C-alpha cells in the first residue's frame, strides 16, 4: 500500500478533449475546394454554387417547400426560380460552418485547457499497492514401486504425504500432487486425499517399471499439470529401471499439451550405498538410472533402506518448496480496504530507479503488445497481471518498483 495517485478522470477528460478537437477538424471545418461549376448542375456544395432540387414533376415551386427541401439536402437557402425550379444556394452555408468551427475550436481549446489544469488536481485518487512477483506453481508426480518387497516404503509415503503437502502450502506455493501406485497400500487420507489438488492413479507399478509408468500414465495425469508450473518427479523403488535415463528424457520431451518444459527435476528414493549390486541391505538393485536423472536435474537423493523417513521428506520439502518467482507476472493483489476489485479500474505504475513514475498502458491481449504494455491472465476473472515481452525485458534489467493502482479508469493502449 502506500501512495495515492491523482489521475484517471483527468486523464480521460484530456483524451476526450483532444479527440473532440480532432472530430471538429474532420467533421466541421470547411472542406470545399471552391472549384465547382456555378450553375448548380454539378451538385457540389461550394461557396460559388449550389444544387437544383427536383420537387416533383408538374408541381409548382412553393418557397416554404423549396426551403425545406434544400434544408434536408444540407443547404440553408432555397429559391424558387422563374422556371419553377427550386435552387439551393450554398453561399451562406460555409460561412456558417466557418463560424461554427471557430466557436467549436474555442470551446474545445477551453476543454483541453481545463483538462490540463485538472491533471494536477484531485479528480481521481488511486490507491497503490506494491506488486509482488507471482510464484510459479509446483506439480509433483510420485511413482512408487508396488512390488511385495516395498510394503514398508508404501506405508511411509502414505503416512508422510499429508504433512509433506501442508509444508509446501505453508511456503505459499500452489501445488498439485499426483501419486502413481497401488491404492490398497497407499490410500492417502484427507485433507490431501480427496482434494482437487490430488490425483491417485491406482496402478500396480512393477519393480523395474517406474520410469515407464511415468510415461504410460501421462494421459491420465496431464490435466493436473499447469503451464508455467515447475514439475518434480519423485521415484520410490528398491530396484533398477528397465529403460535408461536417456530413453526417459527423450520420451518425456516428446510429450505435449502441456508437456514438460525445461526446468523439471527428478528426485530418487532408491537403493544406493556401498554394498555391490544391491546398494543397501534391503535393496534389490542399485537404481543407477534414477540416480543419473537426479544428477542431471539437480534433485534430491535418499536411500530407500532408511527406516526413518522424516529426513527424506524434510529434504524433499526443502527442495520442492522453493519459491520460484516469475519476473514478468504479478499477482493481482487484493484492493485496499473499502474498495472492490474492478478490472476496469486498475493501472500499473512503474518507477525506474532514480526516475519518475510512469503508467504502463494495458493492452487487450498478448497479440496487441507494444513496447510497453500489460494484460490480464483472464479477462473475466483476472488473478495476474502479465507483462508484454519487451516490457518484461526492460523491467528485468532495472531495479525499480512496480505498483498496482486501484480506483481510476484503466489506461488503455
């Protein structure tokens, strides 16, 4: 919150005054070229001629009817000739138009001057709230080995998943959780279980099938993934994968709608350690391919042979619960107390370091982006302000501040 800004109403009136001058210039200023014929036969509206109006065959010209017919045609003078024709004379019209133009111009100039004077006044007072960068949501996909040797580990995941989810929520991160595994061994209770942010795919994952299951079940869980979210995979198994890390990455990159853009991480709770082949005492085989994915993506590793899983979940929470700011997206803050959100009364103010505050105009959609501009993520129910690409580039290289101003008509591009 903080500062008040005088703007909006005066800005709009200034714009209207300028527009009015343009309208008077195009619609009311004399437009004649003074080059028409003077006998009225060219039907041009020039100072030196006029037009002849046909008032009907075998009808004598009546002065009142002639004047009315000429007025309807836009000419102020109607005269019945000796031949019975009604002639409309334009010689008084442009003089009147010139006079009108002068008067209109004067009044428009006064309106513009008034708007200029009011620009520094208190016609509209906006309440500013400091804009906060939007935080990228997180989508977490667990795959848990369902083989008979994994009963303890299945129960450990089930018993810790609620606390894990609540810890990430406490970090202020919007997250979705997908769990691929046997529901009979991992029936996650509320509040996570049964929520719209959680999807349990009841599927028995074989010992060596973890990576294949992540790929094969993608059509089922892809609706839980969100564009702009950071994706985290967590694999839990005591065995090795049947496909390599390279094969998994190649297949993952081929998925679309929304797919997995760069930046995803892979975390491995697998058999590892100093015992040859099995890694640790309860391992079946070292999960080398999982560990390779973790190494490449900077994820967390833990031994599946641990009996206390609290440190494992703590490490995952720390790694996944990192706030990833989106530098070109701002959450639309709640309006100040006593004000209701009206998307048409929102402006974005940018103050460069050491410079004066300027308003960034709003555009209708990304396709209309100029050098400086912003738009809503949703026109009907907006929750974020998104910067145009060039605007984003400018603001990312500057340490200035961005404020959302409520209460005055949105300045549109």
